[in-house]
C-alpha cells in the first residue's frame, strides 16, 4: 500500500530545522507587512512550509487546513 502522506512527522521536523524554517511555526520568523522589502521572500518561504505541513497530513485532513494563510496557523 502506498503511503498517504509525503512526510512522516519526524522527517518533517528534520526538514523544517534543516532548511531553517522552524521559525515559521515558533513565531521567531514573523509575518511581514506587504510593503516590506523582503515580503515576497517571506510569502514564498511561508508557502513552502505550508506545503510541507499539508503534505504530512492524511488526505482527509488537508482541506481543513489548506486555505489558512500562515504556516503557524496550520
């Protein structure tokens, strides 16, 4: 049987730490104002973290979280 998620919880944590993106969940990397110089980079990295988190969910759970705007809210 094929796995139903892309990442196991432990591999997801390793990925978040290794890529330097754990701060999107712990609030050490804060949401930026849309006029901030690095706002587009924040949006991109937040989307990457969201995709990792959603990829670690069972398909039946994904729709509950996919539209949340910030990774920390997932």
